[in-house]
C-alpha cells in the first residue's frame, strides 16, 4: 500500500463541500485555510489555495468513482496523464505555515474604502501618497493610484504596507498637487511686466 498526497481541482467556492464529502467517505483530506477578520463581520476563514484540495490515498486501490462523482470536483491534477503526487514534506511545511499564520492572528485586514487617501509606509514606494482603489478583500494585494513621474499610475501592493493618511498629510498632498497659477509675462502688445522679487 503506497499512500501519497494528491491534488484535486474544484469548482469555484466548492472546496469546503469537496473536502467534507471526501472526509465522510474515509479519505484523509488537507484543506489549508487561513483565519481572517472581516470588518463588522468577525472572524472567518479563506482557502490558502482557492479551488484546490489535497487528499491522501493509495491510487492503486482507490475506487475512482468515489472521486469522479464528488459534487463540486472538476478533476485530479495530473502530469503526463498521471495523478501528480505531492511530497509529504510539502504538506507538513504547509501545515506548519498555516498554523503559524493563524496563531499570529491570521491574515492582515484593512478598513480602507475606494477613494481613501493612503500613505505607503513600507516597501520600495515607502513615503508616497496614493488613493486606495481596491479590491476590498483583505487577503489580496490591493490596487492604489499614485502620482509617479508626473502622471497617475495604478500599482498593486500588499495591504499591510498601507496606512490611512492623516488630515495634515492629505492637506499637504492637495497643496502639492494643486496647479500653480502662472504669472502674466506681458501686458499685451509685447509690453513686459517686471515683478519685484
């Protein structure tokens, strides 16, 4: 009996159902989920690998109809037309990492809304001011709009790099980005205006 870990690919948002169905049939499942706190909703979990579930079995003795008729399952991940085995060391590493992240409080969360002015506090763009665009899921990198080399540029950065800008920082940014009124150079008909310095 050669037990090994394999990977299943599920329909979107069907990972929990597939994992539960296989566990009910006595198949060992590893479905890594991370704890996250949603604003105003409390704690929930999100899949580490959306649409993927790991299972442990002896493929030579497994009744394939158990898998074939699993609701929400699309297919077994294969290489060279054979189910792709995942080394058990990888599974153990993933288990440890998931436990560490969850023990540390889970994934970072945010309360940013589209249009909020933010300051990038870490990373290569630290110190720049930007406008938060989204997405609203705290588990993903977020889009921000920042002025870079004289033009607005969209950038993706980890949400933990951001901080809501203070009123003073917003006022300073608005002042710096406001168009400056140019002084007239002539009075008309080529008569130059000489300003006192």
